[in-house]
């Protein structure tokens, strides 16, 4: 947060007197203290005993499940030790949960004497070779690079206790997941939520060097040996600037449509988190842009998402009859093909959402899977209808041929092998995996498995990776049919799709920029911490994750680049070091030794691709900047009001980087507008029942009007020319006009209003337009004085949240969170047209310029930009906001 705060420096603090803090004057003993460890010689914690206590060690078996000896060390009353040494029983001691088989009880009376009392193996703990069934996964994170660590052992999943958990342990986990080890951070205290109470805790006191190939090669207490609860479940934050390589992408429809990213070599995996609104049922991966394209059968949409799980975009909203099967992406010709068994068609669309067409819609029954050959622009597909078959055609639907029509029942999966120029397909009815040439010749059976329900297949070198609904793992077989085996851990329910991605392998001609995806369009900076709008701690965002920058080599040249990205310009930009503006220990350090010339336009241009996450710093060295604030030269921006985070932000339109406009008091900002003449921001706050203004840098904050306690000022717009403010109040059911200084308050209208919200102006004609989302939703207009009131539309609306007048075209643009539509119409309500529809969207604010439509979308946690024909959906900035409401554009000279 960037809100202006009062800083209270605590110079000292008092510890209240407690009798327990008074030490007995008699001599006391120090002893090693650990619980349930595998090797007592590895215990390092030293405690001071009470005056009547001595050191002890106990050795016992943990349980019949693990059958291993563990040791507990600490302090014990000397009277109990005397009884033990004389062979007497210890009366009244209770065991916690289990009855443990005790092998040794022994005491000693000198400092730190108890590490060798009961022997011990002196080894480094139990280890399992990398060929064993030990895997890790992450759960509970907001993106694919963080989460609670769970380890698979003995056929089940369990968590890891955070005792001794840190960066070295995180390096091992992140390495197992295929991520970079550099920059990894350990998370403690159940940061990513706790595992269920019934879940196992498998590991405790894990101690790694950071170089181990697997977490079970690190020293730890022993499988299942711990003294923890799930509130101590360990987590990791991995470096999101990692190689996008050696991946098996999976989709489990049995788990509700979850896409997983599994490391090809270790089979450890992480789910790719997305908004739970979406339910993918099939997908494909475009390595060129690092995007996963998927179909959502429930919303009937063709969608895409960045590989991090952020930046969800719609390609096309399909009709109510659509029953979507599988899809295939052509990354060379930039097209997507899909099968629709509801409309019995195969369609295509460009990856930017344009160029939709029906390719085949004749003589199709139940089309399912697809395969593409971009070089010849050929599409192959399966059909599992009453007459099952496999066919092919050109991209335009011509040259259609049937390749196979016998010996098929449910040909669910199809894949093209670009190394061998062969087609592979799987059939759940015949229980076979087969192969044939692209013309249908040389058909042969690879594998017959009468117990299998095959569904998807993906070739990779000498292997075929496939899914079987009667297995709960990934499956693999050699291309000659030998070596059928389960791959990775169990726990999946219904794997419906699979894609193997290896850099340089697969479709010829695919241009992938690098192993590590550092895409400037998905890298942003923001200012946080103490300070004004133009200064603060610098955080950088890449692939779904925020991190800081170390101040080594940080000087004004780097500050120039950051300030330019934020729209302030490079003039007199100053570097600030040593975490002057505060820090955030919960995120990783992304960059160190950044080396800019000052002429770069983006911070990513100042560091090598492989250097992300490499550093030798801690957060006390976090870098900041102080930019020159000049309202006359600031670059084009969009203002957004975030009612969840309780901030107002200015975001640069060119880069999507942003900084909060600090306010002493802001609660629930909703409506917002900008006066370019005085460089003043006006906004409504429904939580505080206020209409307010502030300078763009956060200074000169003013309350223009205090409203009554029932007021809900949802909408706000200003008339710069006539120096007026208009706002809607759905609590009092009124549209109000007043001067910009808060005087001259008059009601425009207060009759026949139910839930008025958005307001917009035609200043030249002094006409106000507004939306009403009440029991009978409608859009109305009147003159500034309330006269000539008219209803423009009152049908096909549910929650018309946003409305804007476009003076360049004399059109009204509206967005509706109930119909999920963006529409345009004439100012008299005529010629109403649908521009864009997204069944998963929750639109709120809208603004336009000469080229684009901008909307805030609660589902996508940010601002979305569209061409005025509805194509080209693109996020502006990162999806890191809470609940964006009103938005307002500013263009220099416009």
C-alpha cells in the first residue's frame, strides 16, 4: 500500500515482570534440546534448565508404520533421573497419542552432555534415491511459483514442518519442480494455508545444502517424525523467471478442470492457479508467447491464460448450443482450431481473437480431438459418433479425406509426431493405442490394454505419454509398445489432456525466444512503502510474481529507467538505497547488480535473462527511487479506484506500471475522474460517504461534500469546461450536480430512480446520461437541469455498471456485469450493437479514447483494453488489484 501513514518509532519496550523470569540463584545446567530427531549428534539447540533439572536423552520407536528409532533430548527433573538410574519406574508420565517403544532413558549432570547418551547412528538421516517415488507439489499459492509444500511418500501426500525451513530447503523444492534454484525463498507459519487436519506431516527439521536433487536427500528427522501441527506447514516462493522447459502440462477434469505443470524429469508438479470461475476441459500450449489456450465448456468460451496462471483472455464467446471438445494451436500461422460436438463443427480463430470461421460443419457427428501440420496447413480430427472415423482437411475445409473408418469405437485422443511424421491415436472403446501415416496407410497397433480408458496422447522422442481414466497417474509407453509404466505420483482423478513441452522439440518452425520467458509486456514496476506518489520502494513483477531489487550498483541511471516506466520521465530521477522506503520480507529479491545506461525504456533491458533471481542481498538492501513529479510532462495514464485495497492508482498506459496516489483517509473509492486543467483527481468514497478531490501527487486532499449516512455515491463525472461535478447516489436515489468546490448543490432528478450508478456527460450539449441497475434496469438521459428526461433502453440489461459518452463518434458505450456484455449505441438508444461478451466477466467501469475501450473487470483483477470492434483483448498492467471500480483516462493534449 502507498497510503500516507504516520510513523511511530518505538525506541524501547518493557517486558512485564514475571516470576518465571527470575532465575534461581543456584547453579543451573545447559542441555541440548530436540524432539523426535533421527540422530542426536545433529541436535544444536541449547537451553538452560531449571535448578532442579539435569540433561537427559530418550530413544524410542515412532510407530509400527515407520519402524525407525528417534531421539528426544532436553531437561528432566533430577528426581526422575535418579529413579531411572536405580531401575525404578517413572510413575505418572503420559505419552502423547502413541504408546512408544522406549529403548533408552539416560541422564547426565554436566553442561551439554546429552547428545551421546543413547548412542545414535551418527548418520545424516534416511535418504531415498532419486529413482524412488518421492515427489513434491505446491498448493495454496496465488500463482504457479509459490505454495505450501507437500511431499509424496509411501503412496500418499503429506506436508513438511517449517522447523529449520529456509532458503536452502526452498532451493531443493524449486529445483524439483523444474524452476530456478536462484532466488528461492522458504515460507513459514502456514503462509499458504494449512493442510487438512487428517493429512500426514512427513518431514521435520529438514536441513539442506540447496544442491540436493531431491528433498529426501536432505537431513531430516525421519519419515513422519515431527513435533508440529499443520499451522507450521512449510511453503516456498520460487523464482518466476525460470526456464519454461521440460514440462508435462496436464488437465484433470475430475478435479474440476485444473491445469498442472509437471516437471518432465522429476514428475513433481504444481497446479496453475486460475480464477475458480473457469473450468477448462481441454487445452494446448503456445511456446512462442508462453500461453495456454483452453476451452471452457460451462461458459462456452475459447480462452487463453499466461503460463503463470495470470492474464486470462477471451478469444470468443460461443453460442448456447456449443459443446466444446478439444483444441489445437498452430503457433506458426497463429491460429487455433476447436471441435464443437454441440454444433457438429470444427472452427478456427486467430490467436488474437480475430478471423473466426467455421472450417467443417458437414457430416460430423461427435468430433473430438485435433492435430495440425502447419507446414502444409492440414488439420486432422477424430469423430466418435455412430460411425467413428479419423479425417483430415486443409485449413479452409477443402481436400477433406477419411483416413480410418474401421476398427474404431471411441477415438478420443490424436497427436501428430513431427519427428517421424506419423499420427498416433488412442481409443477407449477398442482399448488400443495405434499409429498410421498421415495418409492413413501403415496402420499398426502400439499397445492393447483391455483395462484402459484412453483419452489423450502426446509423443516425445521415443515415448508416448498418455492418459488413462482408469489410472490415477500419467502413463507412458515406448513407441514400439514396450515399457508401459506409470509416471509420477498418484492422486489425479480424470486426466483429460496432456502436452509435453521441450525447448527445441516438436513442431518445426516454432520460434521460442528463450528458455526463460522474460516478456516485457508481462513485466511491470510499482512504487510501494512510505513516500509520496513519485517515490518509494521499487517492486518488479514478472510472470505473476512481485519481487524487489537489491541496491548493489543501484544509481541514478537505473532510477531513470524506473521513473520512465512509471510515466514520470527521466529528468532528475534519483536512486535511493538501503530500504529507505521500507521493505517486504514476504517476497523474493528478483534483481541485483542491475546495470542500466539510463537510455533503456524498460528495466528488463538492464539485466541478462539468466540473472533474474541471482543475488547476494537481503531486504535491508532493497532499492527505491525518487522521481521528478511534473504534471505538465507526465505521460498518458489511467486512474483506477480500488475499493478492496482502498487505494487510488495512476497507471502508465504505455507500460502498465503504477503507483498509488497517497491519501490520509480513503475507504471505498468507487467513482473517479480527472481535471487536466488543474491536475486534480475527483472521486467518491461510499464507505466514508464523501465526495473528495486531491492533487495528482496526493497533496491538497479535500472533502468537497459530506453526504448523509445512507448515501452511496457510486458514480462520478466532471464537466471541466463548466467546472461542474455530477454524481449518482443510489442510497438516496438521486442524481446531483454541484460546483467543483462543492458549492451550488442541486438535484438533477430524484424521481423514479431505483439504483442509479454510472454517469457520463455530453458537455457540448449539456446532457447527462446515467444507468440504473434496479428492479427494472435502464439507461436514461436528461439535460443538466433535469429537463427533457428520456429512457434510452430498458431491455436486455441486468447490472449496467459502466457508461461513457464518446464525443469523437457521438456514441454511448456501456458495460453490464449481469449480461457480461460491452455494447455501443447512438445517444438516442438506437443502433444498439454487441461489441464484446465474456460469460466470466464482471465489468464495472468503462472509458474510451479514439482507438480503444478500457474496462475494469473484477474477475480479472485489473483493467482490460479492447479495440472498438471488440477484438484484441489485452490487460493493461498486472492482475494485482483487488476490486477496480471507476476508471478515467488521460491523454496529453486530448
